[in-house]
C-alpha cells in the first residue's frame, strides 16, 4: 500500500506540475497573441518605418477601378472581381493573380494532354474540350472560390466591427474629441480590417482630402450599406448641424437591429441555402472525382461526336441553374 500511495503521489505531482506549466505557457502565449492581434496592419507598417505613401498604396491595392474601356456588363463583372480581391487582402493584384491562373491553366492542359497521348487514347475535339473544361475548373474556378471565401469572411468581420467602431467614435465625440481625433482613435484601437481602413481615411484627411470624400471612397471599396449610411449621416450633420453623437448613436442601433434581422432571415432560409450549395457544388465534385478515379469514364464518351453538342449544353444548363438558385436564396435585408 505504501508503494502504491507513493506512486500515486508522484503521478499526481507530475500531472499537477505539467498542468500548471501548460497553463502558464498557454496563458502567456494567449496574452501575447491578443496583444499582437490588437495591432492592425497599418500600425505594424508604421512601426517598421514604412512611409505613409507606401502604406496607402498597399492598403489601396486592388481597389475597384471603373474599367470604362469595357462594355457595361464586363466592366461590372471586373469591378466585382477586383472588389473580391481587395476584400480578401491578397498580396497579389488582380492582374498578377489572373496571370498565374492562366499559367496554371496552360500547365494543367499540357500535362493532361500528354497523359492522354501516353495512354494511347485518340486526341479528338471532345477530349480536348473535356481537358480544357477540367483545367479551367482547377486553375480558375477553384482559386476564385477560395478567394471568395476569404473575401466573404473579411467582409463579414468588417460588418461586425462597424457598429463597435461607431460606438467608440460616439464616445470620443461625447468626451470632447474632434472628428479627426476620434477617427485617429479608431485607427489605434480597432483591429483589421476596419482599423487599417480608418487609418487610410485619417491619412487622406491629413493630406488635405475632404472627410466625406475619404469615407465615401472607403464605402466604395467595401460596397457596404452600413458605411454609406454613416457617410450620409456625417454629411448631413456637416451641412445642417445637429448633435452628431446622438445621430451616430441612433445609427448604431439601426445597424445592430438590421444585423439581427439579417441573422433571423439567414436562420429561416438556411435549409434553402444549404440545398442551393449542395446542388451547385455536388456536380462539380462528382465530375472532378470521377475523372481522377476513372479517366476513361469520360474520355471514352468524349470521343463520340455528339459529345461536342451535349457537353456544352450541359455546362450551359448548369450555369443557368446555379444563377437561378443564387437568385432564389439571395435575400436582401
């Protein structure tokens, strides 16, 4: 019994020591992580000695351009695509990303065509069409989907941060700070992405830009109605006067109520949205998976002349279905 008690005591002491040590280490790591996370990207670049012009250039990377040289539908699509790159905060510009996607597309096409040739399969027009579609899915569609996920997450974080930023702005005004000082406080207290965005606004105002123009440019970059309402409220107050703190306090309540209603709508429509995702993604996953598991399943069919009519028609029906499903589940609040 004595030996057993000694062993249990030793094991309990080892367990307690490791537990306490892990708590101390994890606690220190968490505090350091929270401290680092509280510093936004703009402040980190300032701390490294980066000039304000370079900071502004980096923060404005992939800002949506007008693309007036293209027809209206193409220009709109390019602006949305560039806005997605901006929201995702990628280190590449849209042109650089499209270049690498195109290069990956050519490499995948070359590799798959060589594989078909080495497999002693005839290189018909249907096979080439199949290879091109699969390469486009891997080189363009898959990276675009990943980028859109990053962009959607940062836009969601921006929407969640904005009412908090308005509350800090209102408290700063009520404590006697001017508008420029209140914006500068946001740049020091808020995390990314909104901290760096208000820092960019602060820099533009410091260089002589009008405050409403700088905020309107931020609203255009993110395409968020909450920011546009903030800009309108600020513009009306500047032109007509009034209690700005009270106006923005009411705006914060409206934005929070709107966000609450939006979450309720998403909860009620979650089944339809999930069904739409499954119907949109499952055919692509099945196609790619079946091709890599058994390439001849599609390559044998691709040699038939009817494939050149059936496959493009199938793709057209798929994109029409995806577009229609998105319209059905895209509920505006």
